[in-house]
């Protein structure tokens, strides 16, 4: 089975067909996806702004990053369940879309960076200013680029 055939197979799965053929199921999954996005991105941006010295200045970044961890975990769990479901409903549409592949590359990079860098942020009580600003800047750049590419992808 080649890659294109795999996308066709994904689109023919029962869950993909149910999402595509229901007037309410896809919007419900999309709403849950947006809730997951808010739960994930809200705390993440707050942490990144804290690393840049633009938010939460009275509390160490590591402290509020640890406090927000359950929210980001819940958000990423919702995203990792609903995102593939929405993809499956239109898999063949995305196969030939170069912006989709760019978004997936950015998403992979952003997730890997966040896992590594934000784990470092939570494990240290005080990062030096330059590494903190670098982590916050790169994280924001990756996530904002991923969001922009997702929006472009829809209109491409």
C-alpha cells in the first residue's frame, strides 16, 4: 500500500464516514477540538509570555508552568484525539495539499520543542534571562506559525 492508498483507506474508515455523513458529528468534534486548543494554547502562551518577561512577573515561570500542566495535558489529549478524527474525514483532500504537509512538519517540530524546552522550564526554578527568552520566542514562533498554516491550509 502506498501513501496515497493509505489516505484513501483512512477516509473509508467507519469513523471517518460517520463524521463526513453526519450533519452534527463533525461540528461536535470540531468544538471539542477548539476547547482542547484553548486548554492547550492558553496556558502555553501564558508560559511563553512569562519566559519573555511579559506576563506573570511576580511568580516564577516554573511554578506557574507546573500549575498549568494539567490543563495543557488535557488540551493536548483532546487535540490528539479530535485532530486525527477531523483529518480522517477528509484525508484525501489533505494528501495533495502542500500546506497540510508544512503544517504537519511545523506541528511535529512544535510538539517536540515544547516537550523538551518546557520540561526544562518546569524543572528549573530560575532560567537565566537569555535562554528563557529564547525558549519563549521559539515556542511562540512555532505555535503561531502552526496556527497560521492551519488557517492557510483551509483556504488552499
